[in-house]
C-alpha cells in the first residue's frame, strides 16, 4: 500500500510539472493593449520593460510594464503578436544579446 501511494504521488508530481509548462495559446482576435500612464523612471540608467500578455483563465491577460536595471550585454526586446493559420499568439519579450 505504501508503494502504491509513492507511485501515485510521483505520478501526480510529473503531471503538475508538465501542466506548468508554457504552451501555445491562440485567439481569433488580437487584444488591444490597455492605455495607461507610464510612471516616471526611478533613477538614471533604468530601462522601461513593456507590458506583457500572459495566458490565464482561458484568455490572455495584460500585465503592465515596469522599470528595471539593464542586464549587462543585453537589450530588452518587447513582446509582439504573431499571426498564424491558428490565430493570434503572443510571443513573449525578453532580454536578448
């Protein structure tokens, strides 16, 4: 019985890890970016990180941008919408060399 419980918990752990992996989510219409006031920079040398779209609750949800210190040797590439035969998909932004 103890062995069966261990196998069940191991299987559950694998399922949870796989469920947390990022997938490709498509929508028929590209959502419009909300309009909001960009706050003032907290100081010299900060870089504005544009807002991002993330998949949550069966739809894309927008997260506002923020100020960040730049990463040495990298630049921020903002995210963008891509269109395919399946519909629109958000391509996340990130630090690129």
